[in-house]
C-alpha cells in the first residue's frame, strides 16, 4: 500500500502500472544501499539496460571512474538510441560534439562541465532548431583512494 495525498491509503497496483509504462523518463528505485530495485520502460530505453541486467546492480554501474577531461568515457544502448552514435564512434570524443558550433565558440561545453564538477551535476532544458532536449551532465565519479 502507498499513501495518498489526502492522507488515505490506496492500492499501489494502478500507480505501479503507471510508472512502469512511462517511456519518456527513466524512473527507478534504489534500495538504501544504492542498488537498483525497480526499472521502468523509460529507464530501459534511456539507460539501455533490460530489467534483468540491472536490477540488483549498484547505481555506480552507470558511471565510470575517469579524469574530468571533457571527453566521452562511457556509452550505452540508450545513449546510442537517443544520440545516434555507436560506442566505437563516440568514446574518447570531446563533449563539444553534442553542441552547436555557436555554443562551442562561446565556450558553453567547458562552462557546463565546470558547473557539473563544482555542483555535482548540470542539467538544462530547452528547444533548439534541431530538437528538444533535456541535458543532464554528471561529472565523472573518481575512484576513491
């Protein structure tokens, strides 16, 4: 059972079905130790993992230890689906590959990476001439010493 906004309690099944069917957003639940406990259709499309591949895995599976070099260090089927680049085409390429020439000239890729490094994350929403996008940018996770 889950709580209802008015203080009542209702059956979780309709809510669970709704979340499971969402395809535009990756919605998943982590257990207290950071392991994936649930996985919806959107998470599968966006992140590229089938439920049986990711449920029970730690959230760190999504991030690879690396230097904050501003280069693409990891890629998955979800990213390939959204961006259209195969892993062998994009790994090691500069972050600027995802920006317009005007944005690159204005230093936008470097500013956004710097914000992500300083604040732990950068996200921007907007609509461009080519497509609409919500761009989350997470800094690389550094291996602990």
